[in-house]
């Protein structure tokens, strides 16, 4: 097993469900994205979970990332959103139970990924209640994914007030070439240092960085580690990067079918993961374009 800078055991997440479903031949189109498989081929969603569990994931994340009005429409979310989200919870739980592993309930971006400017605070509570109520019977922890701003993280914590399960916040980072050379920033322009202080104040159980290029992850981990040390706080740090090319500041994830970088094969991704672990990350997985073959390689390196 790889030694991290604090000799902690690594927790292994799964990878990107959307691209795995596409690879498997599941129904997949815009704007529904991965939600279409829940609607038309839930057996393939279960099979994708099984692929990641077999590869060695300790945690499966529910496949409801695209079950939001942005992807399936306002009317369909109102009539089917709760049932589809609940189905994603049941499918993940069925597989996790058979493998003896954990389920993370996905809390996706409510108004489109990468766009903190589209966040509507007044609408968030009702949407979050629908999602969390539907997932609640089948999840062990909460994972807010691709969180673009501190305000979005605050809304999640407010929605889960009174729930005693761990809450993990995964922030997405600016990852254009200019940003890679500067202080690590959330897509809102807020600093990672500010995000660290916010999650401490909010009582979060772990901070993660996801759905950004791998190259921006190490500076974010380094900044988070230093701030936690300065404040004498012990909080797990996690990373699950995507395999997309860098995205413009006004881009939206899952709004088009982006190419996958050829250099991020399992060996290429592992070389980056080694650095993240040495910097202090103890929760590792993959986002868009990172498949079961990547997780199997990580399992062999990090867990055996």
C-alpha cells in the first residue's frame, strides 16, 4: 500500500458513472445525460455499479447526478424526480450490500455544473429536500458533488440539518491553463483557503475536489493541507478528477459530450494519484472518463 504523508488508509471511491454507462451501451443523450439510463435501463445502472464494486471501490455513489431540472426539465422533475432519485438509491444499495461496501448519496449541482452564477438560493431548499428525502433510506453518507461555490455548500448543509450522517463536500476548481498557474480557486473565484475555512465552520466531515483536470488537484490539496495544519484541524481530503480537456469559465459540465484525454489511461491517472496521496489526500476516486479499469489499478496500488 502506498504511504501517504500521514500514513492514513486510503478510501477508494468509484469512477464516472455517465461515461461508463455510455461505454456499456446504455441509453444516453442530451439533455438527460446519465438520468436516461435510470429511466430506460436501470439494470445497466446496477451493472455499472457492480463493475466499480468488483474493481475495488469502497464507496458507490448514487447515479442521480443528472436527475435535476437542468437535465430532465422542470415538469419531469416535478413528476418523476423523486422516484428516479429513490431508484438510484435502491440500485446502489443493492450492489453495495452484496459487496459489503458503503453508499454515498449524490447531491448534484441543482442548476447546472460549473456555473455558480446560475445558483438560485430561493429554489435550492425545495429541490434539495426532494433529493435528500428520496435518497435517505439507502445512503450511509452524503456527497455534494461538483460544488462551485461556498454558498452552494452552505445550502446543502442547511438542507441536511438534523441528519447525523457524514456530509462530504466536493468542490470543482477552475482548470483552464491560466488558473493552473495561479492560486487554486473554486469556479466561483473563491479561494481553496476560503473553502477550507467554510467547511470547518459548517461542520463538514471531509473536503474533496472533483470534476476538474487532474493538474489542478495537487495545488488544491497542498493549500488545504497547509490551512488545516495552521488551524490544527484534522479533516480528510479527497480527490476525484475528470479526464476532460480544460474547460472555459462559462462552460457547463454534461452539456455536451466532451472528448476524453488519451494520456489519462489507468497508468497515467495512477501517477497523478500517487502525488495526491503523498500530499495528504486519503479519499481517492475518479469522475467523468475514469472507469472501472482505473479503479482496479488504483485498488492494486493503494489497497493491496
